[in-house]
C-alpha cells in the first residue's frame, strides 16, 4: 500500500501579528514536506463574510482534508480555533500545540515527524 501525505490544519488567533507568525510555522512545515493549510488561507479576503460561514468552511476542510490540527499560541482567543480543537478531539485527530515558530520547538518537531511526506528525509530550518 502506498503511503500518502497527511494534511495539517493550522488554527489560531486572527490578528496581523499572529498571521505573520502562522506563516512562519507554515513555512517550516512545508519545507519539511508536511502538507499544511490554515484558517488564514481559507478566509483571506473574506473579512466581510459572517463568522458562521467561516466556521462552516473550516469544519468542511477539517472533515474532508485535515489529518491533524496544529494549534498556534493564543488560540484560546479564537472561536474558530476552539471549534477546530473540539472537532479534532471529538474525532481523535492528532493535535499539536507548538509554542515557538522555529524548528527547535518540540511540538513542531513532533508534527513534522508525524506528518512528513513519505519521500522526505531530514529536518530543515
């Protein structure tokens, strides 16, 4: 049987400082061949769309694409992030709670090892 890439859904607070930080996590995961997308990717440009629609969109992605959730620092301030964590817990998905957006973070390394594509070999910064 052929192994396939796992997808990690990133969830966290939605403010400009945190979005920049989220892209640092995303960059590290992608460089290490971990499939990753996040709430920020889904709702970019949808600022005027109701929260209920954004929640529905995230749930749809969690249900159809995600294999795990990477929860960014400050996630407790985001309704959507809290919903993503609840969804992941309910369906026994992997959940990672990194504290730092660098390769030295233990939880981030754990997510990389868990989610790496079958053809990847080494950790990259």
